[in-house]
C-alpha cells in the first residue's frame, strides 16, 4: 500500500463551500458573475478594509489589470521584487514594459528599501513599483511606501501569498494604490483558482471590472472602445471562496502553529534558521521555510530528497527573477554593495517545508524527525 502523501500546502474544505455552490446550482447562476461574485467582493472588502474589490480569474490577471490601471505601457520601467514567483513579473512584459528587479533585505526576505533607493538613483522615473509579501510575511512597508511617495510613483501590492497578514494592524494589500490577492489551490484559502484586485478608489475597481469583461461599453448593443479580457471569476468559484473566507482566521491560526512547531523543533540546531518575521507585522505563515548555514555540510536538496523518499512534498525557495532565463538581460539592483545578493543567497540555502493545515501532530513529528536525522540529531 502506498505511503500517505504529506503535501506542501493543499486545499482544505469545510462544507460551507458546498452550501454556496449548491445555491448557485439551485438558482441556475452557474455562468460567470452572479450573487456569489458580488457577495465575495463585498465580504473581502469588509474583511480587509480595502475599500472596493473585483473578483477575477487569477491573481496574475489582477496584477495585469492593475498595471494597466496604473498606465503601464510599452517602454515603461516597473520595479518589482526579485525574490518571488514569475507571476508577479510576467504581466509587466504582457504590456511590453521593462521589469527592473529589486533585491531582498535579510530581515524579512522582501524588497530591500536600500536597493529600491539605488534603483531610483539609476531609473528616476519608473511607472510603478510592485512590492511582494513573500510567503505571507509583510514587507517593510513604512520605508518602502515612504520612498515611493517621495518619488511620486504608485505601488501595486502583490499580497497573493499574504491574505490575512497585517502590518501595524492594517491588512497587506491595502497600502498601495492597488492590491491583489490570489486564491490559487495552494494559498491560505482558495476558489480552486481565482484572484482579487482591490483599491480604496472605486473608479479603479469599476474600470477593472469593465476590462475584465471584455471592456464592453455601456451600450445596448455589443460595442467595444478598448481591448478587454475574459478575467472575471465565475459564480461557482466565488461560492467556494465565500465558504473558505468563513474559515480564514482558523487557517491562519493553524499555519502559525506549524511555523511555531518547526521553530521549537529546530531551536537547538544552529545550522537551521527559520524564515524571518517582521516585528511590525502579523504574518499568515503561508509557508514555513528554513535556510541552512553555509558550509554546514547539508544542502537544501539533502533535506528535500530525504523527505521526498517518504512521500513528503517540499519546494525550493523561489528562484530569483534575475536568475531566470526568460528575464536574461533585465536589470537587477542588489541590496549588497558586493558579492552575492540577498535573494540569491536565500535561494541557495533555503527550503519550503510542508505547511499543510491538515498535517497531524504525527505528520509533523515525522517531518521533523527526518530533517533532524539528516543532521544526525
């Protein structure tokens, strides 16, 4: 009999999702849009305090529309976090703009204010800055927002991984002119796919909804004055999201428990460090990660291979964008004044550990025991 698989971060359903989906079937609202979409937007706006929200087909779609709303176009420069998933950056290229990758700082692994200042010295007039909250940990928003405000450049906050995380008591995704969330299957809550664009500015969100429904003009006949996209969330998916949202704080508490369990378990192993937290923030701990001390004799792949042998899923740290073949030739601004960058160093030494909220105490003990075994502890 195959050994039970322990996942990195898989969806967790509760039953409330089915109630909203059934309602959609019973009322024949199975096509895109409908009451679940409207209600999910309202409920997300109330939960995060974002102002207004547009439910979309993916977090990537939200970033794409966000860039269009900020006027990003051909030839524009956009600063973006280097240590992230490519979905944070790909929409820049959709619009034929140019990404400039900004290194991480070691305190949170997020965009470095020092590197951002360097980037503004080199490129004084970027069109926008995309700040990512990596693995659910809030970035140094006070410093980053001050820099962007000083240069009068709008921020698009990529909170795809950080829904429910707060900074100084305020939800991530609500600091920039536009914010986005992801409901991909591995996120803290899911709609199976899907995402959300949010803003304090109602006009921006209304325009996002228009662009997401093929930019149809307000005419009785089908008329289009600009290019649009098929980016709206379906009423079925939104029903799943409404059920998930009821359990978001529960999921967050379980994610935190996983992080603390790893932190306590490895406290006596000086070669292991947990992914750092921002003292001004309350992270959702979407993924618990570790880095290994350089030269300790154990590599990230030693740990990943040992866990994989027991049917336990892990993931390397995101490969920084400046190292990706598709972005070869794009500029990168390092936090450090010489030597290896912070983002590359974290990538070289890091591992994302199983962070599924369905993991039992026995599952966690097995994972921890295998990792300690690699160090013979």
